[in-house]
C-alpha cells in the first residue's frame, strides 16, 4: 500500500537512482551495498539486496555461519553478526540465500589484533559529509547541488587505493532536512519534508513511512559506498543531518534536542544502512543509546576503534544527548564525558584520538557549536560582542573540560580529528579559555568533506569559512580549505603521520581525483 501511495510522488523516481557503483574484479551479484565493522573477536555486516528475501540469507565467516536478521519489514535490508572469532585473523566471507545460492563473490575481511598485542602500524581513513542527493556536474566550475554520487565514490576509491585498515565516516551521511531554517518559513516543513509526506504520529517502519525513508536515503547512500568497503571496516558516526535536521533554532522551534519521530528516523537509517558500534570492554555498556533492548549490546552513538596497544580512537556523537540547560548544558551526557576522560587518562595505548562529530578548533558562527562566536555581517568576521541566540554556556564548559583532559596526556601526542565543518585543514590549539595547552598543544584536524553542495560550504551559506573562535589560540598549520577531500592517518609505534588530500571541483578535472597526493602532511611524535 505504501509503495502504491508513493508512486505518485518523486520519491519513487529517486529510489531508482540508488544504483550501486560498478565494482571491478569482483562479482557484486545481487548485493546493492555491503558495509562491515569489526573488533578483535566480532564482525557485523549491514547489507541490502536488489530483491527482497522472504527467508534469511546466510553469512559464512571461515568455518562459522549465521543467518541474517531482517532490518526492514520486507526483506531488502539484512544484518549479520558473528562472534567468537580469532583476533588479527584474515577470514574469507561469503553470502548465500536460504537455498544456498551465492549472492555475491566471496571476499576477505580481517579482525583487529587483540588489545594486548603490539602491532607496528595501523592506517585509518577519516572523512565527513558524504551524504546528499546526487547533483549534476558538467565540468570544471559547472555543477548544481551536492557532488554527484559517482564523484563521491571516485574520491573514496582514491582513498581506498592507499589500503587503509579501517575508516571513520564522521557524520552527515544523509541530507533530507524536514524543516527549513532560513527565510520567512523558518521552522516550517521543507520541500523534502512535504515531498516525504511522513506521518509523524506513526511508526517509521511499515507502510508509507518506511517507503519514504528508504526512498530518501538509498539514492544518496548506496551509490556512494556500494560494496567498495567490503574489506575495510567502517565506523559511522552520526551528526545533525543524520537526525534529519540541521542544528538550528527559532523562537518557535529548536531542531535539537531531536524530536521523537526524527530520532526514530535516525535509528532506522542506521539500522538499515550502516553498522552500530561493537562493544568494547573499556566502554561502559550503560552509556546512552548503548545496549538498548532492541539493538543488543551494540552502541548507536559512542564507539571505540581499538587496534592492539597501538591506537585507540574515541568516537562520539554530540547531538543525541545535547540539552539546553544554560550554564549546566552539555552536548555529551555526563557518563559519556567521564568515559572519555577516563580513557584519555590511561596509558594503555601508544596513541589515542578523539573523534567528535562537532569540531574542535574552528567555528562558522552557527548555533549548535561549542563556541559562542557569531558572524558580524557588517565586518564580515566572527565576534563575541554580540550574543549568539539560544547558544548554551555549558557547551563551552564541557569543551574546556575535554580539552584539558586531552592536553594533559604525558607521552601521547594530543590529537582530535573532527567532521561536520565542510573543510579540510590542521591546526594546533595552544589555549582554550583559561586552559593552558602550551606545554602540549592539541593537534586539531578537519578530516575533509566528500559530498558537500555548493551552498553547503560555510563561506557561502553562513558568510564565513572555518575560523578560529575567540576562545582559542589556534596556530593554523594548514588553514582550512573548502574543498572536497579526506585524511589518512598512519599510526606507528613512536609517531603518527597525518596526510591530507583535497580536490577542487571548480579548478580540477575528474581525472585529477585518481592521482591525488597529499597537499599537507605532519608528523606527531610520542615523548620518551
């Protein structure tokens, strides 16, 4: 019934655009998209297929096999969870339908080393803002809307050519904001919201709401990833647009804390398209949105990448638990903050990285940032002399507590790699308010956007690009650039090597993507 209802709307045509990219030298078969995540003993895979399955497909991992769990209500989307695996082992995986017919060619995937092992190196890919409906591109300087999904996929394939061991996709995997926040109708339903025709009082799953959700998400997600990451574990961190809204506010309505229906949309999108975070013995199971009754022991908003004793990456979504408590306001629930500080204070790993969805180091003057700076339109620069409407003082207090913890690491190089800001660059933070970081400056990295639209770059939509806020002393090693790109991080026993790649859609041809080399690199050394 839902499909028939939406056949009258553009959503059905949009769904037909969600064609996965062609894969060279591997038979994709019936698979539309395939995304894994791993720990040292466990693998979780999210997949979708060209045709629904009424009976569970089966995933084989070495000598172990498990039936899939249906993620939607019709059998197009499935997830597979395999435990009790050996750390640091390369497995062969295969998918078959209930009758034993292969659904795609087998592929390799490795578990991470055990936490007490001592690997020599680990390479990780970081990027952000890969979502958005596919735009048009006619050549250099001629495009409309978001970067076409085929070009986003090409950028990610260039990143994959460097053979990363894992990847972090930091926020904004989709753009389908249900309300508009500029102009005369601020706070009212957007064109996307009207086109979706969601019943906000009903369940996301089943009938027309599920059809609309899939039709909105699949065309901007499936063609970007397809099955290209089948052997590279990906850790997807949600941000504001993944909750189907921009972080914005008016006198009548605030987009966050997120309304219930949109929270269900965010959870449903994750359930269908990309893995939740696998548990980690050092991350409390009782953190918000962790170990929920309907998702088992995985976490939706807070994750850990642990690679032996070499590296630990702390992933945290600042939107899901944000509140508006004035001086006591927080982005992160108090137990999450304590977990982050506890992990930062340990010396269990050679390197530790904070990876928040909301960036440290720079501001574009928008509401839902750590910082109070706002654009002075007459001077064209950020200022704190004008009060930022609805901004919460407690957010900045939490920021400073976290930065103080990050900056007091004795031997590890303090490092934060963020998403969200639609730019790529690197800086060193020497001060945060009264927190003196001069003895051990914190390196802050903007990982680089993959799909940003013309109006998505801050300098266009907000009148100013990524800018150091007044609260910080920032040494911009590579001042943020509003280009599409990504960051590769190599962890070695005594150093971290950061390499950043960019592609200028207005000045470079498509072929340049296939030969991208770093425009900036920096090395961070451990002490001692």
